[in-house]
C-alpha cells in the first residue's frame, strides 16, 4: 500500500481552544504537562464512539482530520481534531485492522470533497476487549503511513469503555495521559455530559445533550432492533411438547389413582373398625339385657305410684342422652384417629424437609467452595485470553511482515540457506564415505605390497 511521497508539514499558528473564549474545553482523563496537547471536538468524538460500538466483534478504524498548530503565545505545538472519516474498504479481523488502497483512495476523495481545508492529523481504530495499546502491526502502520511529528493514533475499546491517544516521543510512540474535548461555548453542557460518558463517571446521564441518546445506548438499541426473531418450533418441537403433555397427564393420573386407592384403604379400615364395634356392642347388649330387665322391674316396683308410661318416657330420654354421648365419643375418637394420621404425615414431611435442608446445606458448602475458586479461575481465563490475544497479534504481525516485499526476500533467503545446509550435509556425507573407502583400499594394499617384497628377497 502506497500513500504517496511523505512531506513534513509546518504547524499553523493558531490560538489554543482552551484560550479562546468562543470555545468550551473539558479535560478527559489526566493530560500530563509534557504531553502533546490534543483537542478533540465533540462531533468527531461522538462519531468515533458510535462507529466503535457498531460492531464489537472485529476491529474498525478511520482517519482523524484537523490541523497541526502552534500556539503563538507559548510557541508550543498542539493538535486540533475537528472531523473524522470512517474507513469503508479495509482488511480487519478480531485482532487486527489494515488500510487498503481502496480505503485510502476513498478517504482522500471524501476529504477533498467534504473537508478540503483539513489535514490528516492521525488515525483511529478499535481494540474490542483488548485494552488500550499499539500492537506491532499498529506500530508498523503508524511508522510507515503517519510519520508526521504531530500525527497521533487514537485507540478505543468499546467493550471495556476505555480510550487513549498516542504521540511521537523521541522516535517512538507513547500514550499521553489525557486529552481535551472541546465545542462551541453554547454546547458546554452537552460537552460535560459527553466527557462524563467517556470516562464512565457515576451518575452520568444515559442520554447526551440536546435530547439525543448516548452512543453506547444507541448501539444497544440498534442491536435489539436488528436481533433476529427466535425460530418457531418445527414439527419436532410440537411432537416433543405433545409427548411432554402426555407424560404429565399420565403422571397426574397415577397420582390420582394412588390417592383413590389410599382413600379406599382408609374407608375399608374404618368400616372394619365399625363392624367390630357393632359386634362388641351386640354382645354387650345380649349379655346385659337380663340384668337390665331385672333392674327395670325393681325400679318399677320402687317408683310405685309412677305410671309405667312416665317411667318409659324418662328411660327413653336417658337412653337417647346415652346414645348421643356415645356418638360424640365415637366422633371424638374418629377425630383423634384423623389427628394421629395427620401427625404421622407431618412427622414424615418434617423428616423429609430436614433431609432436604441437610442436602441444601451440603450444596451450599459446595457452592461456597466453588465461589471461592471462581475468581482464580476467572483470573486464569482472563490471563489465557490476554496471552492468546497477544500470540494472535504477533502471528498477524508476522503474517503482515511476510506479505511485504522484505518478508518475501527473507523467506527466499531462508529457503536458499536451507538448500546450502542440505548441500553441505550431503558433501560431508560423501567425503566421509570417500575417506572410509580410501582407508579400506589402503589397508588392503599394504599387506599385498609386503607379500610381494618378501617374495623378491
């Protein structure tokens, strides 16, 4: 990718926004005394936040437009970002963002059409849940395509809600402590709200100035509106629901049958008890009937003048009172039996609840132990995720480097070196074989020569 010939611009003399009464400025984070003063207008700040939140699964980016300035009063340079342009054509993954020829050409056309008086003062991109830093790939892009001394890099993490600028410092990129948000003085209330939202301060309002939604809330609402509707249950789901209904009805029928059988058993037991009570009462009546008749005759003789009708009436009243007392006693006995059965059921229920309580206590102790281990596991998972992200970034950086002409040359040189090594190993092996063959021939030739000399003597 070629951006054209690099020529260094001279900063334009201009009063700093925080010294101009026409503008309102709010510090975001903590700008350091030695940092490059960076002023970011509210409009591009809001646009970058909305672009970053539009897709948090991959890295997004664009360029920063504005002016590289120098304050006439102090002679100190500063950067004023007044607009931003999104990169439309780019190559990105979850952990990398790369400009292409098409993206840079469209950015150039849009800048010439919309903002012909502004310069490219830097670039921005997102690190979804990776934090604020510049990877090797990011440094390669900035060093090769944003080499102006005052050009900056702006990194936004839309998931963690963090962001930061980077500046050139002694030939390398360093993060500044903070930057300044600025707007026209009439919008200072909305500017303060935006600063609170960017720094996630407690009590920051959910909506921005002028009745507009904050970028994060607007992105969440867009995701909710674009979320696909849940799929309707197919034939398999209806069959499963019907089978579950049949299972529930079958279980309910079994419960009802069991309850009916238990009730019949209780009725049969009570009828047996009543039959035994009636048989006992019959025997008692049969045994006591002669004595009662004799007592009746004696009573009739004692009352003498009382007529038999009055005595019989009194006796019937007494008999009815006795029968009512027996009926009340039977009812009380039946109630006592019911209470006994209820007490047994309550005891069984209490035992079951006690067992459930013990099981719940055991599960609670297990959950507490798991809860104590959970922070360590989360820290380990986070560490593994960071390590994986760093390794992935290094792999992407190496791939990007290999894709360049220097990487191709290095790869060709590596293949040539491997070929030389193979040839050296083959030559060494051949030399070793030749040496062994020479020694072998020499050993065979020496005895033959000695034998010929002996024959000559």
